[in-house]
């Protein structure tokens, strides 16, 4: 039997630092906490009112206020966000279900990132011509660049675990 092994130097080069494992868990469950917290805030009048101008100016979402009240839309959003957070948290038990939550989070943050382009007052004039973001809503929305990255990573991680499970239970490797 032919056995192929990695040289010790190459294996050492691919070793993961212990902080990377901690970081992965921190990213996943930090994302869960942020999405759940944002979702819970949607049940407050403060948050429902705060997102209204963002939604109103969005070509993709402005129609919702013709169907739902400001409060009903915020509540629906809150339910969906909390559900997404719970699904992402299920990764150790159910990676396929966790992938659904991560996919929804990607859509959630993609929609909020679109507000950077559609909401008046996002950019402000700055000295020297450098484009500056207003504190609200500009800098508030900018955090979603990192959150969409975390959501994409949790999606890929969950899908990877799903394909690993499929390979171990499916009787062989896929080609």
C-alpha cells in the first residue's frame, strides 16, 4: 500500500494557531449575538422609527410600507433576524440549518449595505475631497461590511461541514 505523507516542515506550516480556533468561535457567536440583538431592538418604537428613512429611500424595499405599517415591518424583520441568529448558532448540531441562517444573514447585510448608496445624508463634504461618511447613517451602516464577511464565512463553514457529513455518510467522495 502506497502511503503519501506531508513532510514535517509542510505540516508545521499548515498548523493552526490556537487563537484561530478561538477567533472562529468568536466570529460565529459574536455574529449570532449582534444579529439577535439587532433583531430584538426591532421590537422597540425607537428602532422601528430609526430604520424607516433607510427603507423609504431604498428602491428595493420602499414598497413594504404600502403593505405593512412601519411597526409591522420592524416586528417582521426582528422575528426573521432572531431566527437567523438562532439558526447560525446551530452549526455544531445542524450545519445545513445553520447554512440557511447564514444565507439569510448575507441577504440581510447586503440589503443594509445598499442603504449606503440609496439613503440621503450618508456622505458629507470633507476637507481635501476625501469622501467622508456621516455618523448616522453612514458610519452606522459601514459596520455591515464586516458583518457580511462574517456571514459569508459562517455560510461557507456550514456548507463545508455539510459536504463533509455527506461524504462520510454517502459511501464515498463526490467527484
